[in-house]
């Protein structure tokens, strides 16, 4: 039996369903299946045949691993607000946490040991070369695509590898402003992640008071992409055909066959809430359910990977990785049901000819043939919001990603 040990550093909290157990940390039962898939898809020709096993048509690898955590472990139920959240509602930032009372965040500031045991020394030799790549491209636990559960090799591990040597396509940095507690600094990190995620997917609408008064509005950048494809933004389709909010004629002929699920290409939600839907005698809060008997869930095709860059833990680098959308979901039709209005419509998930994640990020972050960007944030957002904290935060992130992507 050959033994190989790595030392890991935890970068962000892990949402853990067994947070109250001693030693609750990264789970070997989650790491091994992910690592097996990674090795079999990326490095199968380098794997010793003796450790590749098959059961009922599925392949897996014959090795064991153990995760050992010793030292400081903290449990967070929530993340407190930071001084940097001027004008940003807590719900905007904390909505990405998605955990119940039974699922809290666990963070270990001490190094974590991961030990592998195998019957073939060549397998360990391969792990020494590629385990860092596996860690950089994956997070763990719940809400992992939004930056939770980020681990990497500790800088003192003899196999440590600088992530920048993988030449990532997209990334941005965050210098933490807060001098407060560790959890407050985490809040600053996830504030940036939340604002960025909403800007490219659903958009941002902040306001206050009754009646509601808008204090900030950022229409989804996915709207611009749909428009560039000559397609109608799905929110307009839902408003007109499902919720009957617009009095104007439902669709022009140009859009009848060009209605797709664009927002859900970045992660399919099974239901969504529209808080204000006008009806004859006032307004209601409507729940919209989405159904497709062939597709139960769809994981976001992009991953945000935060990693601390220095020992004083004041600077983050957030890597943006993506993978192709599976063929199985492309062109699938979903039934939308407005439960209270008893209304329903069908919308299709776009095929690769209409949408691909690589094409969308290129649209957002890279210059076109004329040397300009297709998306101009200051034209997209009303001038009255240009001096707001939220807009400047989003603009700063985009400027960084674009600068790094076009080097």
C-alpha cells in the first residue's frame, strides 16, 4: 500500500449538513467521486489499468482517501454586514447562502490533511502532478458555484502550484476593506460575488418604502445577449403571456419563434417568486413553477473559485471557470405555471446555436474585431446610478476581468 499526503488550506466557508460534529470539514465521500470523474475524463490514459474498476457500466478508481482536520474550527449561521455594504440590502448578499438551520457554514483556519492510499505507486505520482488542478477547478458542499467550499493546496505543501500557471481565462481581485472580524471579511467577499452573479444572470433591483421606490436598477446583461441574438428576453415573455402584466400586444411576429430560457442557462431554478403582480382588485405575490419530466435540476455551468493570495488574508483572487452546457438539456421544453393566476406557458431551453457559456463570456468580457466591447456598462445603466456603490463595485469587477482577459 502506497501513501501520499497533501496539506490543504480552506479559503471560504463550507456549507455543511453535519456542522455540529467534531472534525466536520471537507468530506472524503464528496471528494472521491469528483476526483474519480476528473481523472477518468482528463487523465485516463495516464492511470494504471490496475486501479480502474467497473460496476454496472460505471467506472471508478481503486484507492482510499482520508481527510483529517485538527485545530481551529468555526461555525457560522450567518455573515454579519460590513461597512462596505452602503445601500445594499443584506438579502441581496445573503441570498446566495441558501442554507437552513440544519446547514451552517464551517471554516477551518488550520491546515487540513488529505491522505491517499493506493496499490500502485504510479497513481500517486500522477496525483502529485494533477491534484492541484482538481482543487482549483472545484468547490465543495452547497452553493459551491457561488464560491462556498473553496480549498486549495497550502502554500507550504511541497506540491504547491501557483494557479496562475494554468493561465485562467477570467479572474478578478478583491482587496478587503474591512478590518473587522473574519466573518465580516467573508461578507465583503460574497457581496462582490453576489453582485457579479446577479448582474450577469437575473439583474438587480433595489428599493425601499411603501409604495416601493427604486434606489438602484441594473437590468440583466443576459437581456443584451438575447437581444444581440434577435430573441426576446424571457422576463418579458413571462410578464406578457403568463402574468398578463402588459396591456400591449403579446409579441411581434419577429419574436414568436425566438423565445427561450436565457436566464436559466446559468443555473435552472425550479421556481421563482414575483412579489408584485397586478390583478383586478390589487396585487398578489405569485409563485412560478417550472417543470420538465426529463430534467430535474441543472447545475450552473460556471464556477467562482475564491482563493486568498497572501498570508495576511487581505487580498482575494476569484477565478471564473466554465464548462459546456450538457446536450441533454438543450432544446428541452419547460412548462411554466403561475399557481395563483392558474396560467401556464411553455418555453424552450436554447440550443448551442443560440447560446453557449463560452460565447456569452466572450460577449461580456472580450473586445470584438473592431477593438471595442459589445457591452458598455455606462450605457446599459441609467446615469443617475453611476455614482452608486453597487454600480462602481460591478464596474470595477468587469474592468478587471476584461483587462486580464485581453492581455
